């Protein structure tokens, strides 16, 4: 894993954790989205196969790419998109119900 990729993943995780610790529901959704993207980048970064070449009969063969990792990350991106759409809809519902995006306003007995 390159230093730039590791730094990018670290910054994404740090920003995601800071957003998840907020009381604002929109910031929490953004934090989850950033965390999921950092997880996808981590999966891609650690899945590199070194020294393996694609089985071509002539010419210079390019490095082999693992299709399983690509399929897993593509599936994770689709699931992330669907779950983020659900969380945005839930946030809009909370705003319509309680006129607030602060999650402490939605404890038992308050709303």
C-alpha cells in the first residue's frame, strides 16, 4: 500500500469519526458515507497481487488484477448507495416529524 493511499484512508476515517460524534443527523449520515468509502479504499489497497502476470501468449503481460476484489467493492458501493439513500430519507422524515436534525431531540418522551 502506498503512503498516499494510507494517508487518504486515515484522513477519511478521521473525518468520518469526527462527523459521527456530532449531534447533527445529516453530519452522521455524511460520516457513515465517508467511513464506507474509506473501507472500500482499504479493500482495494490491500488486495494488490505482486509479481503475478496475466497469462497472455505474446508480448508484455500486464500485472494481474483480482476480479473478486473488484466485484466485492462494486457490490459494497451499490449497498452503500442504497443504505445512504435510506438514511437520507430517514433524516428527512425526522426533520418533518420533529422540525430538528439534532438527534438528542428524538429521545423517548420528547418527540
